């Protein structure tokens, strides 16, 4: 019944908007292409919100409609698949498959978590380990799948302390989602943001600049979230007493050795990953595109002589549906910008708004958007073009506004269905995990904290790193 009501409401809203746009006397400042773009955009957004139809199918349909009506060219629609950021993500997944095949993740977990002697140490060491995975595995769902065996090992070792297991079950998806902002490949939404900024303003954010801006925020928000999870899901008695996690306990849930001498495959893969990340971070020195570096790394990782995974096996791990979604929504962003629809949508906003107030509103809306749009990429597809257009009109740096919106949209912890990592860890057979009530309790604390933290970074930290609030 609830689904039918949502579908009916979304359909009514979409058709009403389309009817208003179809009357030439309404909104005389709008051109024909802008009207078509807004109609398609409204239908797609309502479909994302109110229907169970696959997000990618909706995005492809919207892109096709814009192409068929002549708002964008077929070259624009198909050209988005050849964008450098799409290739970067493909190659990053190939590299991630090579890392997963060698078992390096298990060694890293045993090394970091094995040093914990108290509950708080265990919490923050686990957090640090999860933040690091943002450099090796793209997309939050991939990182959640990689981290699940580590969580199961910790849950087994702490089986007699149920509240700690529940705390860890909530900690893993929370940190995975908030730490994604550390790197450009952390989420598909980041690549959409970069593409929208490039198309709308000509500003290009590279891997190194995103790392400089996003990593400090990821570290701060992840450890702040770790404390929030610890304090909202455990009592003082739960946090007392020593903790001892042995490598043998982690080994039970790992197919590869987590201790002992490294194999040649592990050494090659670790060296390759370190080289790729170093080249990504040093882009200003050698001027080689991150996508080209990733492609070189992917070719080496899947080569017969030096690789650890076959190319066809690695390509099976690539989320092709996500890539098609990104390409289609990039085309939608181009249509919004080129047709003048985005500029018209924000033309009614107050012209003179304090930058801090503008950023505060953007961050608040982006933080709450997951209650309506569950897909992180869909949220960026809807919000970022509008935020960029509004920022230009308000005199705010569109780069700062877009980054703040994307970072704030990383909060999606309120419901089990709000994000794939939250869903994955909410139902694990044979292991105690969190309830919807635990999520609501955490969200009540963490949502305002992360919003304020993003605002602080946008207003006080990022200007020191070369991204001022105003242009």
C-alpha cells in the first residue's frame, strides 16, 4: 500500500509539472529545450523517488528522451561513456579485483586490529583500516563486501560481548560511507560531481586535489562517527575490560594467509598498488592523467606474467550498471546546463545571501536528501547541477558548493534501505546486528554533527587548501 501511494504521489507530481511546462504562457522566460529538459528531469526524479524501477533504466530512458527530442546530441549521450572518469572507475575495479584475489586485505586487518587492547582502540583502529580501503577499492558496496569477512572474524572473537558486536556491525557501514569522500573513486557520485563542474564551469578537479580536500574530512568525520557509534550503542560496562583479537581468529574467515612470509603475488600486487596510488597523488609533477595511470595499473594487474587476476574475471567485478547510470546522468547534467534550465530553476533565489548561509542550506538539504532519493549517485545527479547554478548566481564558489553538497550527501544512515552497506550489515545470519531503532538513535546524533563538520571544512579548511568560499 505504501509503495502504491508513493507511486501515485510521484506520478501526480510529475504529470502536474509536465502539464505546467507544456503551456507556453507559463514561464515565458523558458525556451523550448529548457521546458523539455525540465519535464524529463521531473519525470526521472519522481520515478527515482516513487517507483521500484531500476535507477539505471530510468536514467537511460531520460538520456534517450533528451536525445530523441534534440536537446542534446547523440554524440553527447554516447560520449559520456568515454569520459576519463568512467575509465578511471573501470580500471580501479580491475585493480581492486587483483588486491582481493591476493588476500592483502586480511593481512592488513590482522596487522591493524591485532594491536587493539581496549574497546576504544579496537573501534578507532578498525576505523583507520576502513578509511585506508578507500584507496584500494572503489565504490562503497565493494568495500562493504571486502570488509564483511573481517567483521565476521571480529564478531566471532567477541561472541560473548553482544553489544560490542552490534557496535561493530554499525561501525563498518558508517565509516565506509563517510570515508568515501577521501578519494575521487570513493563513490560514483564523486565522478558525477566532477563531470557537472567541468561541463558547467570549466573547473576540473583532479585526483590529487580531491585527495587534498577530501582525505582530511574523511578522517575527521570517520573518527567522529566512530565515537558516536561507540557512545550510542554501548554502555560504560560494555566498554570496560580488555580486548584481544588474534590473527588466528581472523584467519578462520580468510582464504589466504594473514601472517607469515608474503607470497610473490602479494608482493607484486602491493608494489603495484603503492605505485599507482603514488602516481595518482603526484599528478601535478608528471601530468599523467589518473585514468591513464589506472589503465596502466589494470593492464599490469591482469597481465599473464605479472598479474594476479585474469582480465575477464576482473571485468566481471565492474558494476556496469553504475557506469551506464553515471553516463546517462552526466548527459542529463549537460542538458540542464546547456538548455538554461538549471539557471532558470535558481533564478528566483535571493541574489544576496551570505556564503555561510548558502552553504548551510546546501549541506542541510544534501544531508536530508537520502530520505527521498536512496541512490547516492541519483542524489548528486539531481542536486549538483542545481547547486552549481545557484552558487554562480549567489556569488559562491561553485567548486566549494558542489563539494560540500557531495560530501554531505554521503550521510545515509537513517534507514536499513538508505544505502547498500547499511543493508548488507543489517541482516547477517547467525550474527547479532543493529536494529532500525539503533540506526535512528545514531542518525539523530550523527546527522547534525557531520553537517556541521562539512560546513566547517567548506568555510574554514578548504579555503586554506585553495578552494575559497567566494570567487
